[in-house]
C-alpha cells in the first residue's frame, strides 16, 4: 500500500492537534507518550522540509545572481 507523503501544511496542522491533545489533562500516560513521539516525528519532518525549501531558494537566488552578472558583462 502506497501512502502519499504529507505536505508541510498537513504536518503542521497535525502537529498543532498533537500539541492541543497533549495540553489536555485527561489523557493517559501511554497516549501522551504516543502523542509526544508523533510530535517529535512531525517536528523533524517539518524541519527537513523547511531545510529543503531553503536550499531550493538559495539555489534560485544564486542562479539569478549568476544570470544577472553574466548579463552585465
């Protein structure tokens, strides 16, 4: 079974829900541990997505800068 990868926005929404559930006082220890683990996983994936996006932007900016330099010559 192939599952589609969550988008950054979907992961952030899920992470917000996880944090909201962790703030509840009536969850069990086991559930809070599972939620915490899921939160860590989501946080890590979001960080990876942000780094990938930053790298793409940096490459585009560098490419644009190189293009502008060659046009000025």
